[in-house]
């Protein structure tokens, strides 16, 4: 084990953490995992996690005595969430695996930091920092791996994947985010055990896929997943063209200064077939809203030469943005643009002297078509169009 000191990080300066540490006892808790790793990399941490020697019930009692509200978010697995002014902090009792089946693990509480570290997935995620001295405990060479930018399983890669098959996808997520060097043993194990992903719930698979797609540059990882036979197990619909479309979309998002959008990127990976895209979304147990969006984005071949604003008027800003980006077209015309409403209605046509229902609908449709073609003119011009179309309808 090697030790060093964690550099300054914004999250470690939170003014609500000292009371939490005091309640638990500085020698009985450690910052752990992503927050420590991210501090070493100098990037913001999304969550603060603490490992503790205390059993969950003891943790609850200590927090209560200190006046800190807590929620037993995963008490059976040893996790208590402290509700602090600057955000929640998960506190988990040290654990060790007793039995695993690739989907679920039976764990027992432990007393040693090493035992807790040994059950984690990657060396760069098994780093612990003392809450007062900020000295880091590194049991498996995570500091060296972080410096070398290599994602390495703790112990034998195949064994770790057999414990939890989702670690295959987690490997590619962390590789996409932190890795520049490839660990051959890790990738060999991912290749050899790719078929085990079939036994996972679709929700867990979808969660990891979307997490990968939310990273700045996931295309290279998806290409590697395809080469190793991992991608065909979970997304057999994706081919080389889909990965190329994803890479092009990443560049388009960058040009337009847009953040990564995992749903749009998933649509990029899939063939431009609305029904097939909706089937994939259903298989991944995505929400109805996500399924609808992916289907509309995948139907991008029906662009029909519409200009961007016409497309946005017909399908909405979000769908128009998705389709234009996937087709490699600019979105400037719809950026910051509010979709207008047609300034006239069927009632206006009736008052102009047309009283037949079908004729009203046809006239309104003709007015709307001209209004769109002219670039959505104001109410005065639209009423002039109405007069002209009513005149035609009477002929």
C-alpha cells in the first residue's frame, strides 16, 4: 500500500462536512471512490461518498445525536444517506463479498479498509482519503494507474466480471472517461465474457449505455466494444455506419456548443428506421418520452427538404434539432427561435364566408402552407393570405 495526500478540491472544502466527520469520528471514516479519484485528476466530483467502520444502525444513531438528518437509502447493504445543506452524502459500512452470481452480491460487513477495497471493481475507484489529514490509502496501485491513465480491474479481471457482469460495460465507461492506455487483460476478459451480459436486466444495461453516451467522446469506446464482440450482445442493430454517425454527431454537437445528449446519441447509433429504434428503446426499458424521441430522431430520412424552421414547426424544436444534427446540418436558424402559432383559425375562415367543414379545413391547410413557405409572416400578412385563399375556395 502506498500513501500520498489528496490535493485541494472544492467538495472537500464544503462547510457542512466537518460536522459529519465529527459525528462519525475522523478515524472511523474515509472519503472513498469517485470523489477522491476526481480530486486527484483536478475535475469536479458529482458525489461525495464516505466509507465507515460503523454498522448502519450505529451510523444512524451517531448522526441523530449530532442533529444530522439521515435516510436509510440502502440500509440492508450498509448505506445511510446524510442530508446536508450542501447536498446529500452517502455513508456505507465497510463490506466484503460473501457470494456473487454475476447479477447480485451477498455481502457481509467488514472491519478493515483493505477488505472493502478488495471488493471494488477498478484500482482507480479503490482510493480512500482520511477526512482530516487527506492522506490517501491505496491498496492496489490505483494512484499509479490513474497517473498512467489505465483502467485496471482489482485482481483477476475475469473473476471480477463473473462477480458482476455489468463490470464489462463499466470498464468501457471508465475507459472512455479516464483511459488512454489499454489493459490487455481487462479487454480479453470483456471479450471472453461478453455473452454474460445477456443475463442482466435491461434497465441496468440501459443505465450504463446512457452513461457512456453522456461522456464527451464515447465513439471510440463503442468501436472497441464492437471489435471485441461486446456491442453485438447488447445492441446487435449497431453497425459501422452507426458508430461513424455517432462520431460525426459528436463533432456537430461540439461545433454547435451543445452538451452531450445520450438519447440523441443512441439514435445516432441505430439505423434510420423509426420502428426499429422504438423497439430498441422498448427493449432497454426506456421511458415513453425517450422512446418517442428516439423514434422521431431515427425517422430522419423523412426530412423532405424542409428548412430548419419548417421542420421545427411541424415536429417541435427538439426533434428538429435532433434530425438536423444527425443529418450533419446546422441548427442556427432554430437556436433561440420560438415556434410561432398560425395567426388565423377556422373561425376566421367561417367569418370570411365559408361555412362547410371540409372546405374550411382545406382552406386553413392552404393558408398554413403558404404561411410556412413565406417564413411565418405576421398577422397582417397572414390575413391577406386568408383573403386570397378564401377567394379561391369560393370559385
